[in-house]
C-alpha cells in the first residue's frame, strides 16, 4: 500500500466479489460512453477494484459539486455531538444581527429542515442568494418568503446547505474546511482538500469541495462503519443513523431520486444511500453488502450510472470469499489498464504555419474577458497563450498526445487541464481541453486566416438546456 493510500487493498475474490462482475461493469461503461473519470469499489473495508480513465489519475482532486452536501451534514453532526447546536434549534436564532422577514414559516424553520431540504421554499434559493448586491447570502436567505410550512415539502435547495455552513461557522468561528480538518479529514488521511467560499468567506456548503477518489471512498467507509475509524468513534453512531435515514418523501422520474431524503444524503434502492453531485460524482454506501462505491464523472445521465451499479456490481457481491480466478482477474486488470480518453487522432499532416506562429491577436469584446493571445506551433504541440486583465495563461496542446498544464474557463478555480489537438485542414485545427480536476471538457475549433483567428468553444456538459457554441473572434495586431 502506498503512503497516500488510506485503505488496504485486496483481490476481489478474497472479498467475495466476482472479478467478472466488475469487468462487465467497466465494459458497459466504456461501450455506452457513459463518461466516468474514476471508480473505486470497497468491500469489508478493503479496495477490491480501482480505475481511472487517462488522463485522469489517482493523485488528482475532483470537484464534487453537491456531494459536498454530505460533508456539510457531517460537520453539523460533529457540532451536535459537541453540544454546539441541536437539529431542533430555530434557524433565525443563530443570526440575531440580521434583518428577518416577518414570515411565520421562516420563523419556525429549524436546522433539521435545512438538513432534509424541507425548508418550505417553493424553489431552490441559491439564485436569489447569488443576486444579492452586498454579497450577504445569509441576509438574502432570511428575507426570502417561505411558501409552505417547514417540514412538509421536499424541494432540493442548495441555499439550505449554504445556511448549514453559515451556522457552523457562526457557532465555531471556523469554516467547514477548518472545522472538519481535525475531526474528519486528518483522521481519514484526507490531505489537500479545498472548498470554495461565498464572497464573505463562508464555505459554500452545498458545493465547492474537491477531493480525490479514495477520499470519497474513505468517507463512505466511515459512514458504513457507523462513524467508527481505526479504533475510535469519530462521529456518533446515532448521527450516522439519523443522517442516512428516511426523513422526507421526494418524487422524480428517476428511480433512485424517489426513495426519500435524509440529512443531505439520498436514499437509494437496495437499502443503500448516497451522497452525489452534478455530472456524476457519487459516494454510494450499501450496508447490506458491506460495500462502498466511489465514482467521479463528467456525464449528464446520473441514473444510468446507478443502474449499471445495480445491474453488474450488486449481483457480483457474494456472501463468501471466492477461490482465486486468475483468468478473470487478469481480464479485469487488462480492462482497467485500457481505460483512457484517447488524444485526438492525427488524420491530417501539420501545415506550414510560420506566418502565424507566435503572432499576437486581439479579441473583440467577449464574455470570457479575453483581451489578446498568440499561438506558437511546434512539431508535436502548440502553445495557446491567452491574456486577460488579470494576467496571462498558457495551455500546451499535444498533437497525438495529452499535454498537461493550468486550466482556464468555467469561472472555476484554476486547476489542471489536459489538452490534445488535431489538424482539420491547412487553416484550422481542433482541440479537446479536459479540465481534469472537474467534470468539464470543451472542444475548441480554431480557424486562422489573413484577417485573424476564430475560436469556437463547445462544452461537452452543461447545466440546463444545451448551449450554443461560444464564438470568439480576434484580429491580428
């Protein structure tokens, strides 16, 4: 076991897992172009199988989006255990310095209603919070009307998760990241965690946490063990049971989104529960099988992933250890080694572009705030330099390979990007930029001529309805 591995490893057969079941799962993920970035299966506290699709890798953190909510709930659990608050405390009582809307539903809202997404709001409050001019999201929340009695209606509400974060910070004087470090992250061997904050420095709560895949699995294992870890009860058993229990009914056309909701955890089929985040970030806990599945992805259809878990992995979890099957194990190992998002193929020879290489261009006004740039062409890669009022960034793009560097785009913190390119014809080439610490990927088509450069950006995934390509035009300086 490497020093950076918190969980021990074992062959799947020793843990009662059919290697063929795992292979079948991975093969259908690949054949269905599902969009996974990583996968880890843990049983009886040991990793039975783990895989990363290149250029993603085990040392990279990954943006969790709403899987962050389950960690926020855990922080509340620690605070409850330390006597700092109760789930029956009124939300407004934590903020006597704020202006409170004269709304009886708001004034009767309790911490448990934030936890169970049953605040009584008719829709997610995050849009209204983000629009607040003075950036005080807590004040914005406390001045929103609450249409229904708290505890009666489930509405998925990231603003409620943010308020949990604000409450923890108000009563402890620490952000979620600071508060969880000695209580959760350090005991589980989780290093390098980051968490985005609101403009006033409060952890986002409902999103913004980035962790490695094994960190996700370790978190699930802690919950599977009812809060017990390495001989110590870190999180009270009672909290784990309460947080993952059914608290309110939800409804959805997707089967695993209609099994009920706990305290920032979703109930699943087969007696399981999970934390999950946009575009396929999963921590699935299956108590009846003593198993945890951790997944990171960049996909739209999240139910599809769960369906494949139930179809292939669940039947492969058997009651007793299996005899070693070297043939099946080698087939699984081969399948794992082959997992990759391949760099773009080189169908066209690179043209001579000495007239354009290194030449500076200036962008027209654009939503990305890009001002100028240049492209330097070499035999096996190009270097795209883009400048804004905040500085300069470079993306190295391999022709026939992945080149890794710093990332741009999506209004997210700078992370790593893997870029690959291919020539389409003598005047245009295509790049694929994989933001390998996030779910996001862009395809970018670049056209060069005597007048200037045009960039056409197409995202692979997005919130809401399909987005039109973003076209950025620039002229030679």
